[in-house]
C-alpha cells in the first residue's frame, strides 16, 4: 500500500491541484458575472431537455405502446391452443371423436377453470368452452366419469 501511494503521489497532487483550480475559476466566474454561470448553464440544459421531451415524447410513448402490443402478441401465441379450444372441441364433436373431446375439454378446463383471482379473458374463454360442451354434451348425452387407474375415460351414452 505504501508503495502504491509513493508511485501515485504525483498524480494525486496533480489531480487535487486541477480540481482546486477549476473550483476557484468557477467561484470567480459566478461572483463577477464575467461569463456563463452554472445557473445560466442549468437553465440552458433545462430548455434543451424540455425541447427534447416535446420532440421525442410521442416517439417514446409509441415505442412503449408497441412493446406492450408485442408482449400481448407473444402471450397470445403462447396460449393459442387454449384460445382455439372451443373450435377444436366443436370440430372433434362433429367428427364424433368424443374421447378426444373429453380429453381436450378436461385439459382446457383444468388450465383455466375460473377462481376468485381469474383474469377476465380466461373467465370468458372458460364460459365459451362450457357453452360448446353444453351444445355437444346435451345432444350426445355423454356422461363424464372419473379417470380409472389406467387413466382412460369411460364414455356412456
């Protein structure tokens, strides 16, 4: 440590002298008003900042809005299978593939069954899935039973 101090002592003294010199000059400029004071400089910076906010503010707002839209788009892609569940269940029921209908129904309702903290989108999607299930479930008179030990569903009609 002593060696480090000895090696850099001249640099320290030079930096200290420069800082003191700048401080003295700033004090002299502000006291005699023979140049630009820090107050004038501060006001100029504030004006530039206000102008930049006026010009770039709308651009930054649009950029933030575009980022929100991109995040929603990624979320929609991520849950595309759930959003297409009502149409898929309807198509499977029309094809009389009831085992797959029940599997898709259970999978969808297991993922998004409404609760006290459910997001409104999931609640309305769940309602649509229930509505589709009601249409084909009533017509075919299907009954759900619990999964047996082989994890296969029993369908009664």
